[in-house]
C-alpha cells in the first residue's frame, strides 16, 4: 500500500507540473468563462445591430391602411417602444441620425400587397419578427372587423396555436443541460484514462521500466498510476466546476441562472451517482488503457494501439446518448447495465429522475466486477509486456502474454 | 551471504535463452558475466533479479529463493533510462522511497553520492538537459542509493568517457571494500580482468567457461612474447622460425607455443649485443580466451 501511495504521489506531482496539463486546464477554464458570457456577448451584438430593450421605433401609416388602429399597439407587450407618427423617409432618417429613435417603419400599399419599409442605420439589421407578426395580425383583424364580424368571432377564427410536448415517461430536468454535463463527463473519463496509457508508454519508451520493476511490483505501478492520474482528474474537474460556478454567479443574469438551476435537476442523489460512476468509469477505461499502453514500444504506435479503446468509449457514449431520447426500452436497460456504457448512461438517468436505487446498485455491481476482471488482465499483460521493446504486439501476442505464467 | 544460481534455464517460445546455468557468489567481490550479444546474460540477470520467471532451476540469496517482492538488490540495467522531464532529485527520491528509504535518508544519500559522482550541480535540473554520461551516473545512483548488499551492473561503463569511467571504477572498488556483492556484465575485457575474481562466459545460453579468473588463466600456456629492442631483430626471429604478430618501432609481439623458445630468443639478442628495453612472456588475455571460447 505504501508503494502504491508513493507511485500515485509521484504520478500526481509529475502530471500537475506538466505544461500540457496546465495549458489544457487554462484553455478549458477560458472556454467555460466565455460560455457563461455567451448571453452577454449576444446581447452586446444584438444591441449594436438589432433592436434591443427600450429602443424606440416610429411607425408611420401615411395612407391610413390600418384605419387608425395602430395606436392599440402601445398596449402590446413588446421589448421596444413604439411611436405612431406620420413621417417621411427623411424625417425618420434625421431622427435615427440624431439618435432619437433606433428605427422606423413606413407602411405602404404596393399593388395588392402591403409593404413595410424598415428604415435603419445598420446594414446587418432585420425587422423584428414579433413586430412583423403584430402588424400582420392587426391588419387582418382590422379588415375582418370592417366586414362586420364581432371581436369574439375574430378570436374564434384566429386563435393562437401553441405546442406542448408531453412524454409518456415522466422526465425531469433539462435535456440540454444534461447533454452538456454528459459530454463533460465523457471527456473527463476518457481523457483521464488516456493519460494512463500515455504515462505507461512514456516509461517504456524512455526505458525506465526495467529500473521501475526492480523497485516495486507491476501491480503496484499500475494501481499507483491509475490512482494518481484519477486524483489529478478529480482536481481538474473541481477546478473547472468552481470556475463554472463562479462564472455563472458573476456573468449570468440572475433570471437566467435561476432557470438553469431549476431545470438542471442536479440533485444530491444525481451528484453522488455521477461521482461514483465517474470514478468507476475512469477506472474501467484506465485499466484498458494500461493494457494497451504496456503493449506499445514506440511513441508512434500509441495511436494505433489506443484506437480500439477509443471506439469502445465512443460506442458506450453514443449508446448512453440514445437512452436519453428513448428512456424506456431494451437498449436503454442494456446501456444502464453494460459496463462500457453504464458510466455515461446511469448519471443521465439519475438526473432525469429515472434511475431507482436498485438500478444503480445492479449497474454498480456489474461495473465493479468488470473493473476487477479488466484490472487482473491488464496487470498480468503489463507484467509480461513491459520488457518487450521489440516489434509491435498483436492480439495473438497479447493472449499469449496473458497465458504466460 | 551468498547468491547461488543452480541449473537455471529459460526458454522464449522454442528458443532456449539460458541453458542450465549455475554460479555461486559467496564472498564480497565482483563476478563477471561475459558473452556476445544474445548470449543470455541479460536474461540471466533479469531472472536473478526476479523480473522474469525461470523455467527451471533454483536462484537463492542467503539460502532463500529470490522473489521480486522480497529482493532489494541494486540494479543498473543495460537499457538506460530516466524520466526525461522530471527533476533529477525528485526521481532519485522516488526510486529511493520505492526501495524502502525515508525521504530524509534519501536526500542525505543523494547528496552524498552526488558529490562522489560529481553530479551535484545537476540535481535540480530535468534529466533531458544532461549529457548521456551524466544521465548514466544518475542511473548508477539509483542502483546504489539504498545501500543494497547485492548490486547487479549490466554494462556499467558503456558510453562513458575516460574521466567518468574512472569515477565509476573507484566507486565499484570502494563498494567491494565495503563488502558488497556485485554481478557485472561487460564487453570490455580489460575492465573485467581488473575487477573480477570469478567469471562466467556464456555462448548461446550455455556456460562455456566458468571459474576463478586467475586459475583459468593459469591453465593456459604462454602464447606470445613482447620485446622492445634498440636494433632490428627480424633475422633472429626468422632464424628461430617464429611468427611476428605485430611490429612497431622495434617493439615486437611474437607468437610462441613454448616458454623455452622465448628464452632462446632473449639469449640470441643479448649475444648479438642488442640492447633490450623490455622483455615479457605473456599468457593469453581474457580477450584471447573469450574469442577462443565464443568465436565462430
């Protein structure tokens, strides 16, 4: 045990010192900070090129096509102020240039069509959709009213159509938020585990392995290394989560933050499930990577040796993603228990409120047994393959190595 | 204390890497392991360190079977390697801790050996910034830092310049004085002759010659004479029907098959009033014996 701690401490120190680790962490932190600033950035862009909160727009119906009903628009719940004043193009242009208004609309008749001349200073600007819809509705209602149809009849003819999606399974949480978390979870598991392969291959290619295996057992090296890298992964996640929380508090509008938190369904149960499956998922992939890493002798072979593991990870992740769109079914049950996909699928289900404690326990037992089997095979192959500096090892050689006493 | 290998064998697939090797190192000193590339030296070393398992035979240290979990031998592998991007001091502490040392003791030992091996100034640098020779001295430190009783050195001098070779040589001499048991494999025969009391020459996995180096050499008759004279003695050599192996500035190396013919040569040279600066009857060197035993 003492040696496992020594190996993991050394691995941790080395990883934390590495420039690639520091740079990657900083880049992800910057991405998170930028991500939480997207609404602010969008606002800034829309403020410059589109109509924003509190901007004034003049509407001019010089030919009285709306039959004087435009004043009713002042009661509409729009994001900008409307001023109904007969104006010419030049007058509107002057007011825009003097920053008295942001835009103007001149309503005209062209043949049998109605033309909205949207006058604005910005070449990128477009007339707000809600303003177009509001003007169209008002025009139609006014015309029907002129035919002698009552207001009630008009409401009956032109009702508002809304859509409400209701799923057969009661799912909590915002699938967008859950997808984001699941992608982060996948990358955290996958890239932490990948580091194990890198670290082992580096020790092989720098020929340090022989000194190492006379200092401690291969089992200690594999366990110490996976523990050390896993802890570094957790440290990195904690740093990123803290960055996300601080960024959310600093940059996200309180109303938006409230919606985000209330819809994300990150319950204590979901957090515990996520943490346990992150650790176990990491261990499963870390041991598989320890196996492939120990079979590589040259740095240029790492990629090809790790490709099958990458496919396994991606298959597991996509099976898990599929369960999110179809929460009930055979494949979903399979994904929750299959050790390659369960580390990604179970946290989703916990967040969606679909995972019972019984489901979690069965999935955990299967995952732990799988980890023990993979660890046993990985340590055995590592012990026999680490001193192989020769040609590329194929599957047949790996099986032979496993059978070697 | 003793290291005993008894009838040890190892196969890789159908290839026999080590075939029935036995050796005993029962007193402090250096035991030389010789052989061409692929002779089975490294496999023998890896087996006695418990890195790979033997197929048959016994390997014991102090009467107990060698097990990787129990041994704490020092080892300088032939395949040199240190962590390239890690501070030297940190990796030395790491290996010392893995070998059971406390951090404080490890630091003391590092400072002590760094001074002797003249690498003090490199301790706080990363390994990639060091020359090959200095990297090798660092790796030599990892082999001896935990003060092991048995040290295995696989080609300790390969790639070292004369100054560093001398430093390592002195360390090895002192280790033997301190009562260490050393197994050393090397290609440089003069080095083996200088250090080793006992040797084992391997060829294709088998022991082709084994025993006390002095006794082995005593079984060989003198086979050449070296003479340094003031005048050309080619005629005298021809007269005695001897073959010149080498000649440079009136220094001759002449092949002989009997010591008496060397004395006859010396008599004739003296009678001819030629000044003799040096005269030495020589037995086969370890190099000669090695080539005789393993040369195809």
